[in-house]
C-alpha cells in the first residue's frame, strides 16, 4: 500500500479530498489482523468505503496523480482479496463502527497515541504429542502431567486437558480429553462449554448449539473442518481462536489469544500450563532447558539399535523428515515420540502442531524453535544439531 497510502508528504490540491479518503481507510484497517476469520469481510468493507470516497472526489481530483494511484491501488486490492464492488461499506466514523462483540475493533487498555487505535498483541499456546507444550512465552517444554491439568484459566476462558499414559511402564502421556469453557460476557455470549474426547470430537457445544450470543453476529461459533477429526472455535468477542484435532488416539490443541486477556486472572489461578509452563516436578527438561549431553554419547544400556518402539534413531528421523523438512524442535519432538511410543500418528501430530503455529502465531520469525547447545536449552540457534545423546537422554527420563 506504500504507493497508495501517501499521508502528509504528498503535494495535494487543497480542493481534493483524497488524503481524507486515505486517512479514513488507514483508520478502518489498522486494527485488523489477517489471522482473524473476519479479516477479509472487514477489509473489503473498508475498501468499498475507500472506493466510494474516491468516486465522490473524482471531479476535483481529476488532475491529481495521488488520486489516480489510489484508484488503481483500490482496484488491485479488490482483485487480490476477491472483494465485490457491490456490498456493505465501513463507516468512516470509528465511533459508529464500534462493536462490543468484535475484539479486533478494540484498543488495548491505556495504549493511545494521537487518537489512533493500537492493534492488540496476540499470544500463542499449543499442546501435542506425549505431551509437548509451547507456552504463551514461546517456551518449549516436554512434560509428564498425567491426569487433569489447566492449560488456561482466566476471566474469559478456561481450558483443561486430561492426559493418560501411552506406553505401559513409561511415564509418557498424551491428551485424551479437552474441556473448553467460554465464560459469559456482556451480551455477546452466555457461558458455553465444549468437550472433546478421543473418538468424540463434536462440532457443537455440550448444550447442542454451535454458537453463542446473537446467531447473526457470530460472536462465538464452531466450525467443523474435518468431521470427527478437526474443529475450530472462533470467539470474536475476545479475539480468540482455538484449534482442536484428533490424530491417532490422541488430541492436540492450539490457541491464539490477546495478551491483555491472557493476563486477566487472579492469584489463585496461577497454575496455568500455557502461562507458567509445567511444574518442575512434571518436566523432563531441567529449569526450562532440555539437557544436551556431549555429541555422540550413546545409551548406556545399548538400546539405541533395538528400541522397544520398533524405531531406531535413523528410521525415526527418516519418518519425521517425510513430513517436516526443517529440523526444529517440532521435528525432534516427532523423533522423540516415535522412539518413545512407536506410534506413527505422532508424526502427523507434530506436523499439524507446526501448521497450527504457522496459522495462529503472530510472529513469523518465531514459528520455528531450534535446540541450542552449550546448556542454553531451547532457542533459535540454527547452527546446533541434535545428537543421539540428546534424544536418548530424554527417552531414558521417560522410562
């Protein structure tokens, strides 16, 4: 849009209102987030309003190059976003477009500058495998957490997972049940409870409904992507998106939520895996860092060549590489899960978890997390490669 949105630095005729049209368009779209479901709808409405404004100024702006650039830019953007020329338009009055059940139109508390809206800051959390946790702080942990544990518990949303053992004689667990509670909020929704279990991934809340609040506003609704295997929940009123999948016999979860709502909880609600990670007694990593022994160190009991899972390090690596080309922590989690369980469905779980990151995480540069050498734990160091000893030491910790 740089060629179109010329603000303040352009030589404009005083009678031409193209600058006002452009300023209104920026105001209407600056708070929108491309990752949210209603982005295309709201962006197209703003584009149509921009187009109407330029049309009204067509006579007085006839000789203005900025005006003609704007007209061409609008046409290009409408084509790119598949916007129809006819349809609803956004009002240029921000007060008139305020929707209490649309969080993307809100301003974060205390963040005002020159009367402009500040886009909310979003955070991501995910749980997959047996089990691997990515917290809202982008910390990556591998935990045991057998039984029921709260992932999220704040003033707007509660998410609880129940994990069960996956291999006899091992402390490795995976998620068999997920309960999500959307708490009642103004006139946007009544309290809604969603519950998923292995082989029971419904496309409705427990009361049989598929939405909350006014059905027309769709402030909260469920979308079934793959019957019995993948659903999405979109809570527009709190700017939150939840993905739940079943892969093999176990469930995965990914969530995107505004930071200010994530942090809206009482002191008694501090046991949240997504916020504070797993308790130290439940983690097989140490102080937030995965143990990284000397490269090449082998299992002391010589099981590397014939692990109980049926996979060797070489065959597990090959299997995971079929799905994931980047050797980040998701790739190595896949290898670890295959060595631990022998269940090839965990390959798809790790791959889908990374896809969910790419769909929901707000910062592309943070999608991949790489193991770090020298006691640094997990980080973003691409130079380090994970050794046999790294995987095996974690594997032994689970047995």
